C-alpha cells in the first residue's frame, strides 16, 4: 500500500475535521490573520504580460525670464521608465477520494480544505507586499521594505535599535501613486480551478503507484506598483521591547505626524496607516496617557469602532513583523 506524504491529508487529518455527529466540524481558524492592506489595495491591469511599465518624470524643463531682443535657451522634460514585476503564486491540493468520501459530504470537506489554502495565500501575498525582494527571491515581486530601506525623506526613524523593531507604514493609494497590478491579459484576483477526480502518481511510499484524488489548483498573479515614491512613508525602528515595557518607548503619535507631512497632498488618494497589533495597542495606550488624544479618534464605522489619526484610518497588518533590523 502506498503511504501518502505529509503534504496530503491523511485519515488522522480527516478525523480531526469530524464532529460528534459525523459531519464536518466548524473549524476555529486560530491561524487566520488580519491583513487589511489587501482590502484597501486597488488593482490595475498591467501593460506588460509579465508586469507593468510606468513613465516617471525625473526633471522639469529649465525656464526663465528674458529681456527684449534677448532669447532663452531651449530645454526639455526628462523621463525614466520603471518596470514592475508580477509574480505567480501557485498551490495544489490532492485529497484521497476515499478520505474525502468517508462521511458522505466530500464537498464540505473539500471546501474546508480550500479555505485553508485561501488564507495561506492571502497571508503570503500580504507579507510579500511588505517584505518581498525579487533580488533575493526572483520568483516573487519586490515589496515596500526593500524600496524604503535607508533613512531619508520618506523613511523616518522611531529611535529604536537592535533587531526587535517594527514599522508603521503610511500609503496613499491611488491610480497614479501606489496600486496593485496583475499581468496584461490575465484575470484579476485569486483563481480556483476544481479539477475534480484525477488519477495522480504517488511519489512517497511505493513510488510510481497510482491513486485517485480530488484535485484543486489555486493561482494568483499579482504585484505592486509604486508609481510615485512620495506617497509611501515608512516609520521604522520602533523598538518593540522599549514599547511593551514602556521604558523610553517611541513617541508613536509624533512619528505619525512626521509621516503625514511627507505626503505631498491628500487630494486624489486614499491614505491609510498600517500597524501590527502591538503598535496598535500602544497607540491606544499613548492616547490614553494624552488627555488631548494626540489626534487619535475612534469613530464608529459600520457599527464598529475604528481608530483614526487626524482623519486617516489606522489599519491592522499582522504580517508586519517585530524582528526588523535597525534601518540606518
């Protein structure tokens, strides 16, 4: 008998999804995350089969005054072209037909399995939007952190050191600033292809033997385009240990004020701050310690309390780590 590998659901996996009445249990998704950047990101179809190319103005023409009977020298605008890369996220699920059919509701069993794949892909995409680096992982696309990795105009320090730092991001989403992309001629969003019952070759146990399995294919083609670098601001070097012990913590409100003033304008964009749960919590605490609130408000949006800073929503991003190295 062929032994299935650990990447295929086993009888033990099936048993863990069975409720006392023999049906598919309601799964408590404790591994699910909140990465609200995915909800905020608008997507555009790229103009290349592998990504998107944008033209960026790099210099204005030279202009001036002239005297009567005097002339001025001709000049011109200068431009550069930037190509953004898309990546293909790919996943396969093979479930032994006899395992899926054990309780008589293979559709419910497979749907539960599929939800795990969708969550894993969402988390992978969110993490790549922040930390992806095509220079290190050529199969991926380059996210925000490698682009904003040196202190300067749009990279501001929260004063931390060591390797237990996190960042706040301020992104001004817009069709000419920052947006998600998918390749020319392809389909936007995550695609699920239910291939039904397939005969597959087993590679573990007795290699080369055959097995019938329900097969699902998940695919997502995507990337990110930073058309105008001025509309993304990183507040880095937020020392998590200093924050949680409240011993010389970063002044988060002051850092966010500085970040807000780096955006050229709020007109024509959808601005959002992104923080992880620890930073979100201590923003709340620092507001509590500031009688005036420091510009943080909690309006009710669709029946839920939503933290905002000077009118800009603050969104949760669980993929923002607390192990970032110091940015210099």
